[in-house]
C-alpha cells in the first residue's frame, strides 16, 4: 500500500511538472512569434521606401541619374539623396515632394502614389518636416531656367536703350516757336552804299555740334537728311534745283560760300525751313518793300523761296 501510494504521488508530481513546462515554453514561443511578426512588419516599409522604388524604376528603364537630371532639371546631388532616402539633405519637405513627383513623371511612374508614400514615410521618420504643409508643390521642371530669365532681361534692356537712341537721333521738334510781334517803326530811306562783292563758290555746311537737318530741292526731293557730328561738313550739290534746308538748331551749323563764312540761317533755338542754299540767295540783300515794316529775323527763313 505504501509503495503504491508513493508511486502514485510521483506520477502525479511528474505530470504536474510536465504540464508546467509546456505552459512556460508555450508562452515563450508565442512571445517570440509576436516579436518576429512585429519585426517583419517594421522591415517591410524599409524594403519598399520611396527612394528604393525610384532607383529600381530608373534601373529598369535603363536610365542614369544624369539622364533624369537633364529631363527634370533637378540637381544631381538631390537625385542621389532621394535614392539614398537621405531627405535631410534636401531643402525642405516641399522640395522633396516636388522632386519625387518630377522623378516619377520622368520614369512614367505613379507620381501621386509616390508623393503620398513619401508623406507617410517622412511622418514616420522625423518630426522636423511638418505634415501640414500644402500639397501645391513647386515642380522644378516648370520653373524657367536662370539663363532664360537673364537673356530675356538683357534683350529688354537693349531694346529700351536702342529705342531711346533712335528717338534722340531721328526725332526733332518740328513746331517753330511763334515770334513776338513788334510794333511797326518808321523806315528811313537807305543811303546809297557801295555794293560789296558777293562771294562765289560751293555752299558748305559745317556742324559746330551734333545737328540734324534736311536738304531738299524745289520738288521736295530729299538730297540729304540726317545728323552731322561736330566737325563734319556737307557740300550742297551745285546742280541741285533750288536746294533748300530745314533746321532745328541754326546756332549749331556754320555756313560758308567758297570758303568765306556767312551769317547763320537764323537765331538760336528757332526752327528754320525753306531757306534757299545758293550763293545768290544767301548773299542777296533782304530789304523789305517800301512802306512795310521789316520782317523779324526769325521769319526770314520760314517763307518758301520762289524759284
């Protein structure tokens, strides 16, 4: 009886110990299994990170990073940082998302899905890049290059400068200044004087300063029109049919006949026109008719010359 009782006690103890061992080992195995599943879930996103997916798509398309940089105009160092998943090397989340979109578009990948996965990935990795930034991301491929902006600015500046030079060189004031009327004066009878010998020879116009003028004949055919610089001369053709001049600054033009200087065509800063440029017309005495007041000097050159 004692033997049987002892044997039964040992059997019960052995069964209890085995049951306890099974419970302990079962709990440890379940814990290890859960840890393995958690590790597997944590490693899955690392295998499918945005940079790895972009790199795999690029290699599958047979393109280099330099090819992508030329298509997207993204700096090569930023593309390398994207493929390394080194988002800290990028300026900001906005640029990172824009680069990913342009990268994916160049490869024909789903840019919307990659940009969304990038936001998820950056939200899990760091808190420095805010998740609340706007989705309206600047695409570097749509920003005009710096050289184009500079070239456009230079062209505009040159155009404005050329237009200003053209206006200053070509356009001159055409409206003559109205002369102030003077009261008529009594005319004394001129005393006979010896008539000086009139100079003869070619009529030469010499610019004292830069001056614009136009030379034309009786039929309004233009013989010369332009600006003469200081020191330059123009000789009136001897065979011209009643050559005449239009001038806006008489003080800047010096006249000579056969090398002899004569008086200016008009007072300073007064426009003169239709003045005949022949030796006879320039040296002829300008005596007003009897009983008529003398014409002011400014009106002398504004009356069309009679052939």
